[in-house]
């Protein structure tokens, strides 16, 4: 009885890739799947994420309770410490008369009075205004009676699109209260931070002069 094993019907491959060895395509596909599993199991699963308390802190930025008087009404609100006075007025109190123009303090469209002084609301942090008195364009008129400068803007036709008008009027009120209305040149100098893209500067100056009693 013979003990020899039968020879294979076909010789083993002598070159190229073995049918059992992974091809380049299957290697890349397998590596991609393994990498995805590592990401899913590590980063998404929580290995590389911040602790829950840190994530909660990141989701909840520091906030403060602020009490201030706006147009004669006392308000107490909780705001993100980064909130500007402009956003407090527009987003929290619904006073949208103050406009967001450049949001960088360059155009004056957001001008309001804080304790009687002119301020760019977009550059003023709300958390620094505890206890102050803020006046916006909505607070100038007394019922149906317009503020004299509001009426003067109508009389002098001192606006076109009207976007800058609230800031122009509040700045004009501040300019008059500060006593900077001795001449058209002085008014222009002290209101130079308020830009009118429609170019109504001559009539704005006339409106301020009218209210100050010079015309």
C-alpha cells in the first residue's frame, strides 16, 4: 500500500498576490473601518471628550443679574456677561429703536443716553450698568407729544432712510445738554461720531440749532 500523498492538481501560484492575502483595496477598506470604530468608541464614546461638568460649564457662559432703569421703567434681567447694552435693549427688552449699524462704535446708530451722557450701546457691556438710567429713542416723547428735537427733525426734513435717525436724535439731545451748540461748526464737531449715509448733515445741524434756540 502506497503512502505517497497525491500531487495537487494545479501548482501553487509563483507570483502576484495570494488569493488568501489581503489586497490593497481590502486593506484600505479594513483600515478605514477600524479607524472609524476607534473614533466612535473613543471620541464619541467619551474617551477624549471633556468631563460632563466641563461640558456643562462650556454650554453655560458666565451670567449676571443686572438692574437698570430704561425710559423710566425698572428692569432686572439675567444676561450673559458678554452682552452689550444694545443687545440687552433689542433682544431682551424689545426696544428696537436703537439700531445696530457697524457694531464697532464707528457709526453712532446705536447712541443712547446713560445717566444723561451719550454712549455707543454696542460697545457698552450691560453688566457694567447696574443702577443706571438709560434713555432710548422710545423714551424721548411724552405720550403723543414729541421731544422738541424729534419735531425739529420733521420740520427740517433731517432724515431720508431713517436708519441713523434714532442715534442722531439721541446724540443731538446729548450735544444740547452738554452745551456744544454755539455754532454749526461746533455742532458738527461734537456730533461727528454719528454717520448719515444719506448725507443729511446740513439739515441735522439745523434741527439741533432749532432745538437749542438758535434758529
